[in-house]
């Protein structure tokens, strides 16, 4: 756990499997995003240069009907800022950015991502669950990331060995009526092999 965004860079230190920026959203922002109709929540899956994230986010929130207000500007700015932080940590010029409204038990099994690193931030709803695997099995003790707190973690392609025993999953919410809003950012090392480079947004 760290208390400042700059401290997320500890991910690059030896034996650090993941780092969580411990922060709390402003109450007025959380009340606003929690109160939005699920059909106003943005959805985007795209690969793009880090300096285009702000522009892309502005387009997608305008297209999905999210009300034009101070809180929307805060949301767009925060996603762009997290993208810039993550790009700096992973030394990536290009990023794969995904925003998903989630109502099911998506990624319900504990796992380690098959990539170098990943940033996850839940803006609305229950946060990502995580724990340390014991002899390759599921974690016995499960914790949850606080809503609004970004988590940056190593994946199976992180160059340092041995691989991390830290596993995570989406919280099981199917049938509860809950709608989460999840941000996922991955580094892209070879743009030519990434089919998502042509920006794809859905409203």
C-alpha cells in the first residue's frame, strides 16, 4: 500500500508483486458516479499512444450520454492521469485501455494475468479481490481493493523470476443488481501485433 501516486513506481523494485495506491474518491464524485444509470457508463476497448488517452476518453463519455459536469471532467482527467502514471512505470509509449460496465461474475477465477503488468481501478462497485496463492491453489485469505484505489500488478511476463504468487479476480456480483465500472490498462510493447490499435468504442 502506498499513499501517493509517485510511489506506484515501487512495482519496479525487487520482489514487489503489486502495489495499491490507497486513496478515497471525493464523496461528491462517488455519489455522482454511483447514481448514474448503467446505460450512461462508458465502454471502450482501444490501443493508443498515452498522449491520446485524454482525447479518447472525452469522446467516449460524450458519446455514451454521461452528463456534462465537473464530475465527468474529473473522471476523464483521472483516467488520463492513471494512464500516464502507468506508462511511466512500464516505460510504454502505447497502452491498451479498457473501460467496462460489469454486471456478471467476469474473471471469477483467481489468476495472474498473462502479460507484463496491468493497472486496475474500480470507479464504481466492489473492488478487485486478491490474495497470495498457497502451493498454486486459490488464496486462503482474500482482501479487496477499495473502490477508487488503483492497483498495479505484475503479470506472468514480468522479466523477474520466480513468478508472483499474488492472484486476483473480479468479485462475484451476478444476481445482486450491482453494476461495476472497471478500468484496465495494459502496456503494449509491439503495436504491429495488437489488433486493437484501430480505436474501437461502444456506447
